[in-house]
């Protein structure tokens, strides 16, 4: 029997990153154009402020801002608490040195402890939120001083997981990374030249000594990103399990996603009229 | 006949009609310095207002007569040559008969009317397919156009289609069957998906536009809006495609620019002689309509 050669399409494996791959050069060019348009052209600011944590997200944003506005127009602010890792400060300085942006350091310990001494019962979550919100007070105030705006650094994975302090990390009016999964942030950060020591270290909010994002999640970023990609595309949890994703991991990711929709919205306002803002009265943010 | 086509790939200021009109005036002045002087200038969808206006459509929408009057006044103010003539095709939010539309105006502008050429509105196309999914919400704010029509211009039969109109192959087919030899496509196409060589939506346009040109052997002039609106970046990439499906020139993905190419009108006939797909469709049209009638 003469057999025809079989050319069979292969299914995408659960551990494949093919759907998360980005064209880094194209993305870099796009985000630089985004920052120029949104900060300079639309809003009329020449400078921008970014909080430098020493992590990969804020480091990448610093590189993008330096390219978009010129390093002399970017102010990176380190805002350590007394328990912050010294690596965080060192890595932030690495970024400032490499990009040529301006760097300032404003300690938040006195401000945070000034409040927390009134709240001796505050647990770790409350303390972390106070730190995050204090940092945002500083970023907005320093921006006001300079007549500009702070730029956000939150990525898509943490936004989808609700892994941020509401009206703190998410509050800067412009954010270039909010639609990039963490895996994609790592790729782009490597491409633009963020130091390997920053890209390769475990991601951490650095609110508690030894804390890492992935230990808080119970799943690694690459695994979470692959699952999130398919959930957002519209695949059911059952289909993901059929594809080879472990049921426990799909359940974990889906639960985090489904329980945090509220964090990705503005506050709920009682609608009382047919001109209710953002319900009936609709004007875009840049109108 | 050679037709010198120019595409003004503009980055409008959101909702600022006067400022954008002034930018167009600057472009009119620049065109005077271009050799050859363009015969036709194409601008993107919503070129004088920006695209994502939501309820702001009702603040910005104007009548075709008002737009034409503003364009003509601007042209006569900014262009010094007394015998200058320019056809213009651009997108705008239209107010007509108590409704709002996402429309395209095709008009002839002159510095001085003559017995041979007069300033006039030639045609208005209202967007036929209104995207209302994902980031798009057009049906909420504008009404749908009901017709796709080819129309005579100083340079032969043409048609205008707006953005999603072209994502349905039937739109260009209708225009070509009606006799269009040049199809002007204007768009405001937000970029998304960065996994490939090009931004995902650009990749799609790079398939769509040559396919239209090659299937119907028409010239395609594509004007894409550029710049960011509320984080959504439009992908520019304005281009001119010949009747064989070759892209002659392409604009930037992120920046304003003037894209120019010469349209050789006789190429339509030459291409059709070698690949008479449109004639095949015309001869089978009765049966095609019968099939459509069964739907």
C-alpha cells in the first residue's frame, strides 16, 4: 500500500509560551510612542515621575521613560521603609545609573510609623497597604511639585490577580505595562537592557522581609500567565484542564481572577439620574 | 491619466476641531511645496476630531455642508496659487437629519472656480459596518449607513469605505461591481497583539488591502489614523496599493507623515485584461444574487 505522508497539526502544550511571545523591538517602539503621546502631546507635560522599587516593572518603566522623554526629564524616586531590602535600593540605583535619569530617595518610615503607632493591631496586609498608599502620596506630591504626573508600573498579571493596593499602585494616570503579563515584562526588560540581576531575581512587593509574589500566589508567574491568557481569551476551566493544565492551578488562578473584578474598576456610585457619570454621561478620559 | 495621490497621516488633538483644522491648513501649505502637486488628498477616519469620542460625538458632529464650507474657506486662505485644485477625502462625525454618523466626505476644493472645475461636495459615504465589540462602541453613538456607492470623480469612478467596511470583503466587491476603479479606505485602527513581525491589526490590513486590489484590480488608497487616545494607539500605516496588489509605499505605524504615490489609471485595465476576475463575477452575478436571495 502506498501511504501518503501525514502532516498533522500539533496542539499547543500547556507549558508552551508561544501565545505570550512578543516582538520586543516593536513593543518597545510602541510603548515609547505611547508615553510621548499620553504624557507630552495629550497632557502637555515634559517630565514624569516614577517610583523606583528596584524591581523589574519599575525598572522597565524607567528605561521606557528615559527613551520617550529623555533621561533628564525623568525623576525616579526610591521610597524605602526601614524593613526594605538593601538590594531594592541598590538595584534602583543601578537603573538610575544605567539610564541617566534623576534619582531621589524619600524615606517613608516616619510617615508610615507615625500612623501605625496609632494602630498597634495592624496586620501585615494593613501595614503593606499603608506603605503602598504612603508611597503614592509621595509620588503624587512630588509630581505636583514638578508640575507633572506619576507613571504607573503595574503589570497585567498583578492587575488580574488583584495583587496591588487599590487606589495606590494602580492610581498613576498613565501606565505602559498594564496590558503586559509579567512574563512579557521580563522579556521586554531584558530587551531594553535592564540588568540581569533585576530581571532574574524573584519578584517581590518587598513589604515583608523575604516575601515573594510567587509564594504569595501559590503559583509561578509563567504558569499563571499561560492560564490567564486562555481564561481571558474565553476558554473554560474544563478546556484548560483538557489541554493539560493542572486542575488545582486553573482553579487557583480562576478564583483570584473572579474575586478581584472590583479592584479593576472605579468606586461603585449610586445611579440616580439619566445623566449618571460614566453610565449615561460618557466622555473619554482624554476628551 | 496619472493621478498624484497624497495621504495625510494625521494625529488629531482629541475633540479640538479648530486646532485640527489649523493643522490641515498647515498641510495645505506643505502640499504647495510638493512636486508634483497632489490631485487628491486623503485623510483618515475622524481626522479632525479623533475617534474615541463616546458621547462627545454629539458635541463634535457637523453637517457635510458645514465641513465643506470650513474646508473650502481654509483652502482658499492657506493656498496661494490662484488656479489650485485639490480633491479631498476625509472622515468626520456627521450630523444629518437628526442622526449622527461616522462618515467620509469626498469633495473638490479650488482656489478659484472655473467653467471646468468647481468646488463642490462630490459624495458622502456613511460607515456601513459599525464595530460594536471589545474596544469599539460605535452603534451606541452613531447610526449605520445604508448604502455603498461608487461615484464619479475628476479622475474616474471611485468609492470610499470606512474601516470595518473593508473587513467584510463584500463591501469592496459591491464598490468594484458598481464601477469603482479606486477605492479610498479610511480607518482608525487601534493596535493590539505584538507577537508577530507587525502589530496584529497592521498584519490584518496588510492582508486585506492587497486582497481587495488584486481580486478586483482596483487601486486602493488607505489612510490610517495615528497617535494614542486614552492608551489606545492607532496604527497609521497609510499606503497605496496598485491593481496587482503591490504596496507602493507605507507610512509610519506611530508618527504623522505625508504618504505620496502616483496612480496610473490605465493599470486597472491592464491588470483586468490579465486577470478578469471582476468580469467573471459580473457574468455570474445573476446566479450570485439568486444564491444570496435564498439566505
